[in-house]
């Protein structure tokens, strides 16, 4: 058995998330033979810690059925930076920025953002959350973390830690009942300061909880923040969908890829009798996705547990990690990470190697 023959076997093993074989997906990091033992290292471009063991077993079984007597398979993930809008540069300590947006308030955007970030953490990624809603910051309450942030010697804010997330929010700097009576330019400046003057610690993903709406403030933020991709959150209601489309158009104007749409409050299941009811309409996100060439990343129910858990500062993914709701958030997070991994890589931070030779 040779290294090439082992690689040919790996061509028959599919990545269950990408739908292509491991070789075509360029996920085979190394193959070597050592005293008759085949060593196979698989490196995914997206976080999937919960699937490592199952993927390793599938690969081992394929090798065994092809006559490889002994094999040691390791599966890991490596997240790299991907391209952003033209004219902007990836932040040194933040590989990818994900903007979670909605055309209007009240659709559960902040809740989705928090659980999406926590689901990425659960899969092994290093993740931060930037609460960009200066007027009404929600993440301190949703994540159960409060108080003034520490400051480094070079006067940078130290992000708060919550359930494995690094968090920055204007809510840490002002009182909970203090209104932010600021005009647009001041809000934009404050958000940029939170982004650039926070001492982020080597993040794979920074999830930005965008302010609701599609006005000048939101457009300016989308133009100035180096975003890898955007997630649109909406409900099935026609009014919410109309505003969500405006958000989609806003990102299109500045060259930010839309990773997909999340339909929140898609259905309500009665906790007493099990009756299902589409309280805000049905299939709206799917129609929107088909019309504008997007993917529906997932549909979330209108469920009291989500509200109770986030009100308590422990979002669903942490409060009930094995629940059906947490699994839905996990599936959405995986789809987001896969779509990011499939976009072009950013190479602006790579240091060129200069070779000097005698002539």
C-alpha cells in the first residue's frame, strides 16, 4: 500500500457537510506510512469539533475496507481569514467578521447573534461578539455579563468573557437606563472605536450584532467594517421581509456577500397540546431566498424557552446544549462557517518570504 493509493481511497470519502470528497475539498493535510501504519491528517476549514470522531471513524472504515490493515486518523479544523470588501483590510487579531443584520427591530436578531456565536464556540472556534447597537445594546443582558471593562496599558478595552465568548458593548460603558442621545456620526465613531480599540484575542470569528434598520448609520458601518459575510434575520411576516430585503440590498451595495437568511419565529408549537401555528405567516424566507439567490440557513420556532433562557443571561446553546433548539442553532452556525470557508481566502496578512541568493 502506497501513499498515492491511500489518497485514492480518500477520494471516495465524502465530507458530509460539503458534499464533496476529502481530496477535492483539499482537506487532506498529510498522508504518510510509518512501519506499516497509515497516518492520515484531515484539516477542515470550518469548526466542527462535534463531528471529528464520526468523520475519523468513517475514514478509518473506508481505509480498512480497501485493505489498509492499520490506520491512525486525526481530524482537526483550521480557520483562516477570508476576503472582505474592496479597499478594506482584515483586522490583525480578527480573521473573519460576520454581520448579523435585520431590516427592522423585534425579529430576534440579537438572540440569533448570541446563539450563533455560542454555537461556533461549541464547535471549537475562538469567537467574539461586538454589540454594535449603540442606542439599545442587548448583548450584556442576553449573555449575562455586566460591569466596566478593564483597560490595557495602551488604553485598549479588554473584552468581557461570557460563556467562552469575548464581548464588547457600549452597554458596558454606560448605565442600563442612560439614553444615548447621539447623532449618526457619533454613533459610527463609537462603533469603530469598539471594534478597533478592543483587545480582541486571536478570533476566528467576530459576530457583529448590527443595529436594526438600513439608514445612514447602518450603511456607513457596512462600508467601514471589513465584513467577510452577512446573515439576514427576519420573520415570515411580509413587513419584516420587506425590510429584510432592504438590508440585503444595503450589503450588496458595499460588496458584502450574503451568507444566508435565518427565519425566526417561523412556527409556534403549543406547549400544552402540541398544536402548530404559523403566527407570522409561512414560507416567507424561502420565497425571499429564491427570489434573490440566497440560502435559508435555518428556521427557528417561536418558543418560550428561548426568551426565558436569554432573559436569564444564559442563551439556549449554553442553557440546554442537547435540546432541539440548540441543535437548530448549531446547524445554522455550521452552515454559516461552511459558507465562509468556501469564499476566497485573504492573503494580505501573510508575510512574503524573500530569498537572497548569490548571482
